[in-house]
């Protein structure tokens, strides 16, 4: 055994040494080459971008210098001294970028002014004064870039007027359009999304080749521009940057200042294009590394295989045998310990083959048990997936028929009067089902408990139903059968009914396994049936109580229409604590209440009853909404605090003044639609839910109705309906309300009910109450 481990270890070591000797140095060299190449390519790319920036900067500088030279030449020309206006007109006609040229004397008075026909912009007085002051001192003046209302970039240039060697005798000021610079930056376009653009010293775009609409936009927040404006050192690669633009694309940039103007030339291009050389170099380095690695790996594997061929055969044999093929035998003819090892391996395989056959039999039995457990699990899942008694009975009947491999199953239950009634079936024909569904069999006074079949407390195969008790003979006659498997249904040792599994044609044969499974399913089914019965009883009581709490809402009170709707959730959901009320307290005074009690079922119904009559009692004693809600909170904290809480909207409506004072204790926000305003608003929350904080101080708000105003109050069942897992929410409810709020109160509430149900595909998972008040 040690020899085998040694041979295998040597093979692995040999392969590892060969690979390590090549891969590790190759990887190190590849990393170094990749790093150096990346840095070099990056520097080259940024230098190229700097060269483009320099070209654009030169063009921009030449443009401004040319404009200054034109003005300087004009001031020295004899034409100017003979006819100033003619000189200015020559400038405008010759150079299209001049928009406005003026001559001022030494006092600043305009002597001559020529304006291009469509130019209406005048430089600000501050800029004009500054230009005149500088030029009057004999200096050339160039203003900051100015932008018109339609984002045209302009520049004010001023030069002194003087004879050679003399003092200034006036000033020429000119407004220059910088739109001509677009041609300069256009020539910088060098690929998709790769171009240069010009920015003023304040960070506003002067010229942009790809989108002229951006001219005048403030881009001072872009990283490279921000650095330049803030005075960060900008030599060499310091003028280069990479950042993510507004579209989420990575962009490589480089900038250069335009001498004497303080403007910035920004050159940008996508990182994906800028570093194509880096990627190509990386791919090349990685590719050659992989080629060498694959070559030497092949050599290592080749050597290792030839060194360890006998061991490889033993290894393969072990794998085949380990995978379950114990009939496989290995042949090694080396004349040494390896051959002996092969013989031992073959003997071990033969021994395991015999043991495996024995284990397979035990495995078959275990697998059968697992399938039975799986069947019972699926039945239990099907039972808990519904609370409907009929559906649970259908699950039990179908499951027992399936495990017993019969085409039919029928269930009888004992009702409250002690009679035997047909309750569930599987596989019946329509003709027999019609008779079966009406079956009701009176039982003797002892019921089923004393019957011999129930005393056994286990399934029984009945070969001849005609030889059994009267009720079984009658059932056999109804179903037209002679034999069946009788499976009792018991709950806490109390007989509640039974299941018959049978064939309508011929006699069925039942195995011990089928009978065991049928018994287990019946035990689960009996519990599920009793739970469903209890749930139905509790739900019926809860629904009866809750509907008893709902008021008869008057359709009209004074100048107001009122309408309500209450919708119960689907049968699987427990009854909730939704509650609303409309109470006449004083002449011209109406209390409107909408509430939701936490919890479900009987507890919620009991708490709702307490709330209804407490609200009515307090409302009859007080007309202050804050006092009433505060007293309600103290009552809830005292009697049901810790068990439940209540969200409540309490409104006191004055039908004469058309005002509503309300307190909203954590309830869903009512919606107020103003027909005259054509908009919807949400009322506010003025305090926490009842029963949460004892002694809480509530506040009230007041709204005034105008004719056409509609107030919608609702419970969370309206906003928590879902479609494809998405809640309707208050936004969706508000949108629906605004669309239907123009009709009468009854039409509005019905339209809201219809739209909410449509959104939920007709499935309400929680109770829903809607109350609409409309001012006429």
C-alpha cells in the first residue's frame, strides 16, 4: 500500500515540478511585461491627446491673436485716420467673426460705431469700461468669454489708437463671435466619441464639435476641469484623467491651457478606445504565456503517464469499481507487488459484489418507505394548502384512490344530526355522483362508534357489502359495488366518518402497503376535516358579527351624499377587523369613523364590537374630536393594550358650514378630490394608532368642502391588493380615485370597488371597506 502511495505521490510531484518551473516564472514575467506595457501605452496615448490639445490651443490662440492684429493694424492704417467709419466697415465686411466695432475718444465717447446687421447684443457696461481703461493706457485688452441669451459665445477686444511712438488718442473696441472656433475643434475629431472641446476659464463650454447645444453649459464640475480651475499642478500626465461621465461610460481626458487667455482645451475619448494598445499588448502577453504553459503542461503529463501506467490502471479499476461496477476486473502483469495488489483488488470486488446484492434488497425496502413518506408529505401539503372542507375531502378521496390503485373513492361523514351524509368522492360517473350527492342515511342511536368496523380502528377489506350492516348494504346498492376497502375516519378516538376505496367493475385487491398508506392518509384527513369544520364555524360567527357592526349609511345628509361598500376577503383568509360608522350626534353634526382593528378572526370581531359601541357612547357625550379619540386611546390601552391596536380616522362633519374636523390615529390617509381644482390631496396623520402609547396627545386638522369635493376613506385591504406580486399602494389608489371622482357618491364607490377588484384579478386577500362623502 505504501508503494502505491509513493508511486502516486511521485507522479503528482513530477507533474507539479514541471508545471511550477514554467508557470511561476512565466506568470511573473507576464505581470511585469503587462504592467510596463500598460504604463508605456498609457503615457503614449496621453501624449497623443496632449498633442491634439496643443494643436487646438494653437489654433485658438492664433484666432484671438489675428483678431487683435486686425484691430491694431486698422488703428495704424492711414484709412482710419482719413475715414474711421470706412475703416470699421472694412473690418466687418472682411472678417465675418467681428460683430460690433466702435471707436471711442480719450474721454470714452463713441466717435464711430458699426454693427453687423443681425447683432443686437451689447457688452455689459462693466466690461466695456474695463476694456476702455486698459486700452487707454496703451495695453491690449481681451475680456472673459461672454454668452448671449441664446448661448452664443462672444469676446470683447480693445486696442489703443495711436500713431507709431505716440500716446493713445482713442480706443477701438470690438465684439468677436467665437462660433468660428467650432471649425478649430472640429478638426480635432479623431474617432467615435473622441474629440476636443473648448472651455472658458470659468468652466463654460465655448466650442463643442459633437453637440453645439452644449455651448454655454457649465461643466466646471467635471474632474479635469475642476482640477484646472482649482489650480492643481498640471504638468505632464498630471493634465490627464479618467472619470465616469453622466451616461456611465469611462472617459480618458487630457487638458491644456490656452496661453494668455486662461481657456482650457479638453481632449476626451472613451477608455475602451484610448487603451486599445494596452489591451492588445495584454492579450499578446497572456496568449504567449498560455501557449508556453500548455506546451510544458503537455510534456509534464506525457512523462507522468509513462512513469505511472500500472498505477493508472489500478486507479481506473478502483474508480470503475467505486462507481458500482463490481463485475469489473483489472489485469496487471508486472510480476511484482503491483500485480499482487491487482489480484487483491479483484478479490475485494467479488466480495463487495456479494454484499451489494444483499444491500440492494434492504435498499428497496427503505426506498419503499421513503416513497410512502413522500406520499404522506404531499398529501399533508395538499391538505394545508386550503381551508375549504370540500377541497380537503377531495384531496383525501383522490389520495386514497391513488395509493390503493382504485378508480373510485367515496367519503361519508356524520353531520350534526347524527346522520351519515355523502361528503366527498373521486372518480364517480356523473350519474352515480348525482345520486351520491343526495345521499343521507339515518344511523342507529349508537351511531358508528359501536360498529364492529370502527371498534377495530383500522382499515378492513370488505369482500361482500351485502353481508354487512344496513347502512353499508345501502351504500353498496347506491354505488353498485360488492367489495371495497373500508377506512375509518376518527378524531380523538371519535368516529366522524369513513372512506371506501373500490372498483365499479370487478373486485379490487389491496396489498398491505396500500392499506397502511390509506390508513395514514385517513388519519391526516380526519384532523384536516375537523380543523376545516372548526374554521368554517369560526368564520361564520366572525362574519356574522362583523356584518352586524356595519351601519346603515344614509345616502344623503344635508348637502352631502354618502356611500359605502364592504367586501370580504377570499374564503381562505380570516375575517379581519375592518369597521366604519356614520353617527348623527347633533343637528347638522355627523360623525364619520373608519377603523381597522389588528388581528383576525373572533378576537378581531370582539375588539371591533367594543370599538363600535365605545365610539358611539363617547360621540354622544362630546363634540370635540381630540377629546373623543384621546378617551378611546385610554380605553383601548386599558382593556386590550398589548393584545391589539387600532388605526382610526375620526371625523366630525358640520353639514351646515361644510367643514370637517378630523383626527387620524395612524389610519390609511383619506383622499380628498377637488372637482373645481381638478386635483387630489391626501389628508394627514395627526397621531399614533390607538392602544400603542397610553396618554398620547392627539391633534386635529380641519378641511372646508366646496361643491364637488369628494372624500374617500378606506382600509388597508384597498391598497394591499396585488397583481403579479406588486401592491396597488396609495399612489395607485389615488390615481384610480382621480379618474372616477366626478360622479355621484354611489357611482364613485362602485367604480372604485370594480377597479380595485380588476387590479387584484378578483382575488381579495384582506377585507376592504370604502366610504365616500361628496359635497353637493
